[in-house]
C-alpha cells in the first residue's frame, strides 16, 4: 500500500534531525524539553507516524523555531521555496472537474517520476 504521507514524513524527520544536530541535542533531551514521549519522537524520526499539529507546536516551542522549520505545511507563501511554489501552482491548475480516477492517474504519475530519481 502506498503511503501518500511518506514524502512529508521524510521531510519532517530530516528537519527534526537537522535541528537536533544544530542544537547538539538527542531524542531524549528533546523529549524532556517538549514533553513528547521518546517513542513518539522515534516514530516521527523513523517516518512511522505523521506528526500532529500539537507536537509540531511543542517541538517548535522547545527549540524556539518557527513551526515551518519542522513541518513545511506551516510555511507561509513567502517562506515557500521556488520548488514548493511551482508545486502549489500546478496544484492550483488542477480543475475541480477532475474525476477521482484522473486524480489517481496524476498522483501515480508523480510517484513514477519520483521513483526515477535513483
């Protein structure tokens, strides 16, 4: 089964790992600072679970960073990269009259393109 959240999970995991490295912290210390259990943090870092809004806020507060540094979904339009703005533009051009089957074809094509990166 295809995990459609996997790219976001991977980005969030990378962002948290980068922040841990930047601040010289480990999962245990982040758990203490944020109040999030070590097992839950481990699930985020291993892309098993998509982080919830509350925990994004807790980590952001613990590390004194913007929520968008953890989860790019929180980025304002001004914070979006050129790549993200392009994706946003493409998504905006998919009409409401696209059928579910057509949308599935589009998503499968995107997944196919991504799989060719290796």
